C-alpha cells in the first residue's frame, strides 16, 4: 500500500526522468473573488500538501500554497487554497485543471517495506499469474474512479489500462521489481471491453 502521502505518478513531457516528479494535487475552479482556488489533494492528510514547501506545475513554474482549508462537502480531499501571487478571480481561474508536483527526492522514505509511492511503479515489468512477462508500467493515471496501471506491451503497440486493485494486481513487490497481474482476456487488443471494475 502507498505510504501516508499518496502522490500519483506523472509522465514527464519535457524528457525528464518520469520518476523525478510526483503529482501531489490538481487545481480546480476559482473560489470567490479574492484569488482563492479549489485544489484536490492527493496526500493522505489533504492539508499536508501545503507543508511540502514550493511545488511546481507542468511548465516548471513555482507554486507556493500560502494557506489551505477544507472546502467542505462530501470530498475531504478538496481544499480551498491561497496561492502566492494569485490575488484575483481571473488569476485563480487560470489555474483550473493544472496539476502540481514535488520533486521525488523531497518526499520521505516509506515507513514500511510494504509501502511505496505510486511513482515507484513506473518502469517496472509486469507479469501474469503464470509468470509470463507482459509489458512495462509507463504511468499510473487516475481519472476520478481510482488508480489505473498503464501498461505498454512487450511487443510494442498501444498500451492498456488496468484497474489498480487487488483483484487485478494481486502482487506488488517494488524492492524485487515484480508486479503480477490477473488481466482480463485481450488486454492489449484495441477493441477490448473495459475491465470490470467490480471484479471480486
């Protein structure tokens, strides 16, 4: 299981090491007229996102969260943030949809041997339950319904997405660089049906 801070992996668009940056959150819509903005935190303690110091966006720009508070409602990971240099609603709206990252080497080491950061999965080979190597993890995206493994097949071709659940991914051994999946049939076929997210 991931450690207390649960950052998600990100693929670099600038040729940097894919594991050098870890996604900590993503800005949402503006809040009010004074430059406040909603931000979804990916850390186990949502408010901890403001304690990592300066963050960076996908353009390499610095982001400083001056203060955060719960947004209220049914989603505890949604916060209201004040961002250094953002003082108007228009400036806050310009942040909407922008992810924020922290350098991987600024994150604390996992407390337990069974814990890992999702970013640590990128680049690991994937095998099925019979021991056959199927491909390599190239990203761990999340589109709102849970984490997914994006797996590039060994023989080339389009990558496939697999829900990152115990049913589909029974073995995760990061120190041994071993990921075992129980994939649906035709995982890498372009016309495959979406995996059943309710698989027991």
